[in-house]
C-alpha cells in the first residue's frame, strides 16, 4: 500500500516554473538602458552656454496695454550635457508672463530660474535682466486732427490761402497717458518758399517715437493753395449803362451812379489800368414796360480774379419814356 501511495504522489508532482528567468531578462534590459542613458547624460561632457529666450506676454486684458518699452529677450546662461544644450536652439522655449490679474500701474516681475521650462538635466546659472518692469496703462482710442506746419514764404504778391490734408485726422489707439498728451499731430515743416501756384506734395508727421510706435509713419497728401494777394478798393460814382432799350425809347435811372466795393488781385492793381476801367455797371431794361420799375444793377469786370463784394445801391428805379 505504501508503495502504491508513493507512486501516486510521484505521478501528481509538477516541478515549479522558472518565472525568475523572465524577470531576470527584463531587469537586465533595464540595467542596460540605465547604463546607456548614464553614459550619454551623466557621463557626457557638461558645457556652459549663453542662450536667448523670448519673453511672451499672455492673458493681457483687452482694456489694458503695456506703455513702456521692455526687453523682450532674456540672456540666459545654462549648464548641462552637450546634447541637451544643443537641443535648446531647436526647442520652442520662452519666458511666459501671465497678466490676467494685471491692473494699471507698475509691475515688477522676477525672472527666476524656475520661470523658464528647460529640460531636466539643464541648470540655469544666470538670467539677464534679473527682473522685467512693465508699466500697465488703460487702452483708449482718439481721433486726432493733423496740423499743417509751414516754413518759408510764397513769392512776392502771393499768399498761402490754405492747405488741404488727406487724411486730415488719424484714429490712434494706445496708452491713455501717451494719447492724452496730444491734441493734434503736426506735420514736418512744409516748404512753401517762393511758390506762386498750387502744388501737391507728400509729407510726413513730426511726432515723437512713442506715437510712431502706435501708428507708424503714415504719408500725408498736402494740397497747397497759393493765390495772388488781393487789394480792397472802393469805386465811387460809377455810371450805370442802360442796355436792352427799344428804339425811340428813353430810360430815366434814379440814381444813375453806384458805389462798388471789390477785391482786386495785386498785379491787376499795379497795372496801368484805372480802377474805373476794371468795372462796368449795367441795367437791362429789355423786359421793362413803359412805366416805373426797379431793376438790379449788374457789375462785370474786365480782368479775371476780381471779386465784387458789394454794390450800393443794388438796384435802381427805371422809368421808360
């Protein structure tokens, strides 16, 4: 019976699986990779290098703006394995500044080593500048007129009448402290020296750098209107001429003379013509019947550019006989 039991025990016996062999293989592979990484990271030569890291502003409120110039590139000295240092130039690394909670005023932000996300194994030795100063201001818009500035004088007997600017206003958006300082945007001096006729020129604005940063350097079209100087003259007792009178008829005017106030171009005024030779006063009676009527006095000029400002009286009584 004992022999039979021993046989049954031997028949049910199964040797244990060698699972430790599989675990040993995995551990061996892991050890190999650990040694491999140590060789290329810990065992690699360490170098120091200066790199430039851009500063990125994020989450800026829409109604705020940075009004001061600040250094948007940080000069960072790093130390680490040569392969990791080389990867920095190909990596998209930046110094991010979150302004979601910003308010108007000065903000001083420390540039600490942990503020830049370098790869593990790289040590930050120095950051320049060590802090970033931002001046936060309200963002406003304003439509500023452009003011024409001139230099020189037109030719003798001529004068500057006006300058038409296109555009004549510029809509500017920027920090409130900068924009509120300006009531207009002056042009660079427009040279009108020696001009005797209208000209059109392209000009630029004479504005400080802080405004140039907001709107750039726009080109303005200036239409310069130069006119001959005018002289005010008064001509008394200018006799009225009757026109349109039928044959055999006679017209009686009361009064028979008028007074004229006019502006005469300087060169015409200097000519040999007498003031009375520059004007003709007429009354047209072609549509007036044989009775007393009032008729308007029409003034014509013999030279171009003369402006008649007033006629006294403007009309006369006409009697047809």
